[in-house]
C-alpha cells in the first residue's frame, strides 16, 4: 500500500499482464507470463513474471495456484513503515 498508493494519496497505476504461454487440458490449464506496473505518469514501478494454474471445477475455472516474482530487487522500507512497526 505504501509503494503503490503512497500511503493513501492514491497514485493511479496500471497493471499490464501478458500471457505468453498457455497449456493444459479440459481440467487444468497453466499460464506463464509477465507483468508491469505503471503509474499515471508512465513510470514503470515494477515488472516481473508469473505462473498461474487454473482448475475446472464443476464447469467453472478457478485459480488453483499462482505465484508472482518481481524482476526488481527488494525495496528498502520507508521511514513511515519502520516507525509504524515500532
């Protein structure tokens, strides 16, 4: 919340998701792709990759497992976050 929404000051972001590979059966599908998070000024805030596994349960596709990994390094906590934890 602190990073994407600037502690409530409502920074607008866009999530650009690209499915790059999809495979599976009528019961289970795996999707591999990439994502980017972009603010309203066009600055890329984050980018990375994901894998999602969907299962067909009673005719409805549901997320079974999902993982997202940023290509960017860990961000140092803000001063606000460290004082809130105290």
